[in-house]
């Protein structure tokens, strides 16, 4: 099974730490954030499509062609156009392969709930958050499946948010991402929302642990946790 890991961001809120080091290579507890991400991958993942951009060559040099027993394929995202754009760049490596794992490289996750996710054909990793407007906000249907996802809404309908980890299928590429009117970026959640509207069932899997890393202060808090 393949995984896509997004590692192209500039990490502006992590400055000055990211002036010379890409955010995925910033360390906490003696390991880079990218290493923590790889450690959370299920054993079933044997190949990782790593999307790089800002200071990307440093990530290439760090990981090489194989990293933590996973084959690495690199995709370059040279323009900051969002997660949907990044995912579309990966299409040549994912078409015809069925389901795959999709996640970010700069947050901390538990391995167990991600393992639970890959038992499903389509799933999203979710958790309640006090500041839901910062994330993709999830509303559930009566049967417990995902009814809708709204990216960074001004008025969140719930406090249940996406952590960024998803199990998707190559059918996602049948849908185009929409341009966000404020950020000017294309988000993958708009592609997922179109899948839901087409009748695909998305299973929400509760995160046992999730700690988003956005600022140097978050790194310090992660050390304590």
C-alpha cells in the first residue's frame, strides 16, 4: 500500500527555525517531525510518495531512495497552491493502485488509529478541537459517516476537525479541487466532499492522539507531552 506525505510547506509560523531547515526536519524529542510521521505509518505501507518544495533538496538528502524500510518517490510542488494541487501532482503514481494513505509531515499522530483507518476503503482521522476554524471541519450524518467537510470555515458548524490523515482511493482523481476564495489555494477536502455527494461513504476514525505543530511554542509543548 502506498502513502502520500506532504512535506512542501514553507513553515512561516515556525520561523526563525525554518529559515534554513524545512519544517519536516525540525526536531522534537531528538527526532525530526518527518521521522515521527514515518514511525506512525502502518507496516502495510511499503512505498511513500513524498511531496517536497521549500528547501526540498534537504529532505531528499535526508531520506534518500529508501527511508525506514519504505521506498521513496519524490514529487515536487514548486508553487504554493494547496493540498488539492499537491494531491493532483501525485496522480501518476497512484492511478490504478486502489486505496492509499494521505497525511502531513509536520504533526504528531498515534499509530494505532491510523492502523484502524486502513481497514476501511475511505476514512478520515478526526478529533475535537477548541479552534476548529483553523482546520477542515467535519459534520456527521445520522449513520455516523461523514456528511460534509468545510475547509477553514469562518463559522464552524461543529468542533470536530480533520487531523490531515485520510485513507483515499484513486477515484479521488475523478474530482477537481476547488479554489478557496480567501487563501487562493486548492484543498483536497473539496475533492472529498464531491465524492461524498456522489454517494461514497467516508468513515470517521477518532484519533487517540494528535498534536498539531504550527509554532516553536508547539514544539516546546510537544517535548513536555
